[in-house]
C-alpha cells in the first residue's frame, strides 16, 4: 500500500517561539510539498485560524504569553475539526497528555525527528479522512432510506423493516400492530392552499407522529399523504390508544383530520404484505364511512371496493 500523504490543498499551521525549531520543521514540511503557515506566538495563531481554514495545527506546548494548552482551547473553539499535534519536551509529556484530553490528536517530543512528525501528520490525516468517509457513508445510507420531505422512513425501507419485524415477532410469539394513516380531504387542502402549504402540512404531521409515539415505533411515509406506523410488541388496544392521541392532536393543532386503519399480527395475519393490505382496507373503510376515525380491520372489509 502506498504511503498516505496530506492533500496538497490542505493547510498546516505551525506555532513555535524557537526560531531554530520553527525553521527546521518549516523547511522539512515545505520540502514535502505541504502548504504551511508559521507564527511564533499564540495571539497571532488565533488570528490566523480565524482568517483561514487549517486542517492541522502543530503547537509548541510552551509559548510566551498564551500557553500551548490555552491556544489549543481557543483553536478548537474556532475550528473544532482541526487536528492538533503538540510539541513538548520529555519533561512535560504529562502536560501533553492533558492536552490530548482537551482535543489534541497526538504529541511529539523534542528533539524532533522530522520523519516521525511526517508520519504523525499522515496518520492523523488518514484517521480524519476515514472518519469523514464513515460519516458520509452514514449520511447517504440514511438518505437512501428516508423520505426527503418528512424525514420519516420511505416505502422501500418500510417494507424491509416490516418483513424483519414480522419474522422476529413470529419467532418469539409476540404481538405487533400496524397503522395506516391518511389525511382527510388532502386534495382539497392542496387545491385551496397550494402545494407548498401541503408539503408544510406533511412535515408537521410527521412531527406529530414523532411526539406521540415511542422511540421503538417505526414511522414511514407510505406515499403521497399516507403514512404507516409499526408498533412492535404492541396489542391492538394499545395501538388504539396511541392512534386516538394522534387523531386528537392532529385535529386540534393542524386544522385537518386523519383516518387510521389498524391491523395486527398474528391476530389478522402472519404475512407482512397482508398486514399492510389489511390496515389499508380498514383505513379505506373509515374514509368511506365518515373519515376522522380509527378503524380496526375485520374480514368483511376485504370486500370493500
């Protein structure tokens, strides 16, 4: 594997009041092709950090006026992402370790071995890169499974979660409930107030769902103005209580109403697709018979057209 090197566009700040050390490190890192800015005091370093976006700061622990530890705190306040390497003498390693507790990434001791410094820079740069990639991967993973407008899970992820939950509940002989929720007269709401207001309503509805369910409940946008809530380890009676709370909150705070259809496992079915279909049938029946209500699935509803 080839040696990982710092991006040439990345900037390094070097702070040391000893001219000899400053020049030694500066000449070496510039020779390595790195973008470097130097200063001999903490106050100037703070100003530089405020003005520019450095990726790495190399700080001498003992500086005139502002100490290296104090400078570290100030730098981290301004640019929390900066990776900081402390320079210390052998007699102050304990102080350098304390600086690591304050956010420093590593420390090197005097007399400085330049190759060691370069390796340290490369290592912490690689660690920062891997961390950034991991965070980016998590971001895109979340993006692929969530609805962009509401932040709830999307249909594709809903199906995957539901399949897994059904398998788990059947294995341990547990009860699970599912709610299909539809906004009443949403087309009229959109026509009269516009699609922007309609989107705002969908986001507010998602907020109501989050604040009236448990952390373990799974919330998803099914499509359009329809939503699904999976209630793990929950009986129909318990799901009805939560559904009533949602209906009341929506009607009192959002100037619309919702109709909710409920189905349960294993009472109604042991198939995850059927569980959604049955809740949808119950919801549809409720829409056909007055809206603004909670309906529990019954077999007769399967004949509804």
